[in-house]
C-alpha cells in the first residue's frame, strides 16, 4: 500500500515539474504577434524570464496607450476610445486585456498593437 502511495506522489511530483517549465521564449520578445505578447503578460513567477517578460508586457502596452493619448490630446474627434475618469489601475486593465484576448483567439496572430486597440475600443467606446 505504501509503495503505491509513494508511486502516486512521485508521479505528481513529475507532473508539477512539467507544469513549472518556462513558457516564455526568446521569440516572444520579438513581439510580432499578439500571442507573443500574451505569453509575456501571462508569464509565471517561476519562469526564469518572468521579470523581463512582465516589464516588457507593461512597457509595450503602456507605451502604445500613452502614444495614442499624446496624439489625441485636445482632439476629441480623433479619439478611438474614451476611458473612464479615474482610469482603472494599469495592472487591472492589463489583466482584463489578457483575459479578453484569451476569449478572442482569432486575434492571436495579428500585431499586438492592433489587438490592444481592439480591446480598448470595445471596452471604452466613445459616446458621440
């Protein structure tokens, strides 16, 4: 009986090691497709590239958002989306973006910036 329990524990241990493997690849940092960005934004804290992946994710998404804000500042007719005031936290919006993309796999192969703005336009449409 104890041998059987021990073998189950060993199998569980091997399974956990397999689940903890690194999901982030160096190709993800090339950020050519939305799926690359989602891999970075979804990195596990156990991933050896976690720190770089999360920083890249936040930098990419915030950079595109801030660029759009600068381009449309004082030009309401050019705004693609209209966030609430106050804007939710960066972490909250990024978490919502990742969840949204996972529910819309049809956008995984497009450019990440296009997918980001699809999400923002759907989430915060402007009321004309």
